[in-house]
C-alpha cells in the first residue's frame, strides 16, 4: 500500500494528503521531521542512506528523517521511524522548525516543513539495511568542515540545517550535553 504524506500550506496547516512519490515528483509542500542523535562526547550519529533509496541514495544524512502519516502526530512518527531505520528508541526533544524546497536528481523535489528533534544516542542501534548502509559518529565542527570540502557526500537537508540553522543545531547538541542526557 503506497505511503501517504500530509500536505501543508505555508503556515504548516494540513490541507490534504497525497502519495509519497507523487508528492516528490510534483514538489508538493508536506510535513516532515528530522532527528539528530548525540552521544556523550557531543558527536552526531550520522547515517549513510541505503543505495536502494529512491532519492539521495548513498548520501550521508542526520540520524533519521521521515514523514508523519495522515492522523499521526509528528513526534509519534519520529519515534516510529527511528525504530524502523535504526532499530532504536530514545527520548526526543523538539528543537526547531525548518522549511526548504530543493530540486533533486531524477526530477524529484523536496518541499518540506520539518520538525527537528534531538535526543541521546541509545545504547542499542541496529540499522535496517534496507534504509541505512552504515552509521558513523562525527563531531559537529568536523562535519561542518567536511560538508564545505565535499558537499556532494551529504543529503541536501543536512547541508541546509548546518547552513541555515547552525545556532539551533549547536544549541540542541549543547542542551543534551549539559542536561546530563
């Protein structure tokens, strides 16, 4: 059964629903979420997307991302997807909202309003090979430098967060480190 996404207006009000591939082919604005998991040393858990993904395959991205389904709360969807992609559960905290639109290879377009969450890296991570090729941990400063040096290795949305929302990303990391997780 095809996955449906929540279509939203510029104020993030739900205005309909549509099948996921159609949404990306037509560039329809939709609701999404992204998760940054942070370890005890302040390093971000990154995932390399599976080569089987229909867009951004093989690129490095933040810990997890996805879309709430119609009728599903965004935080619930983030927890669901974290389990589906990384076989993990952890406490998540809302950090900020982002919006972007970009063209992707293959005639696809991302046009998202994104809820961004932060959480501690759990003791157990078991990536789903259909979703994730591998995971790595990276210090934020080193990640910024590598994105500047080799941007094509990284998914658009991760580059966007570090370019347009870097203070909020730094705050998300610092909050986890200072609150004792």
